[in-house]
């Protein structure tokens, strides 16, 4: 099997787990069945791939001035938007979408950190590399 395909499936499962967890913890977020949860995960992933970069680009000054809180609001907007698009996935209001987006983001961050293999050890950052004998310094 292709490694990129397995990686995509794992990302969708992590996203579905985050949405399911937010439905359990946040009042106002619910879904009808497991198929709806999979559809929400795929659509939310698609929105994060296509719409989120555009929204971040257009709201970059706000994101900088709010010290990154704007990205959380964009995530909540996308979460709320998917709640309006998918039948069987209910987001009561923007407040619920804010908390749901926060839970999905934290779940995504933690599980991604747990599931990715550690980097191979290398020189510590900032260590100067040894010059090669054929390096030339132009003045």
C-alpha cells in the first residue's frame, strides 16, 4: 500500500476522533452515526486544504495582531460551515464551534505528535558545519 495513502487515512481517523470527542464534550455538537462522522472528517479535511489557506492569507493582519487567535476563529468558522453543510452533523452555534475547533486542534496536535516517529539524531541546531576542502570563499 502507498505510504501517502495510509498517512491520509490516519489523518482522517485522527480528525474523526477529534470531531467525535468534541461531540461528546461540547454541548451543542452532535452527529447521527459513524458514516456522518467520516463524511465530516473528509469534508473538514478538504476545507482545511482548500479554504483555510485562502482565509489565512486574507486575514493575515488580523492573525498577526491577535497573536494567532485568528487561526482558531478560522478553524471555528470552517467547523461551523461543515456543520451547516452535512446533514446529521449539528453545531448549535458559533460558541459551540469555537470549543469544538479547539478540541479538534488539540486532539490533532497531540495524536500527530504521538504517531509520528522521532527524528534521527543529528547535530544540535546552531552547530557550524565543517568546511569541505573544496569550499571557496569569494571576496
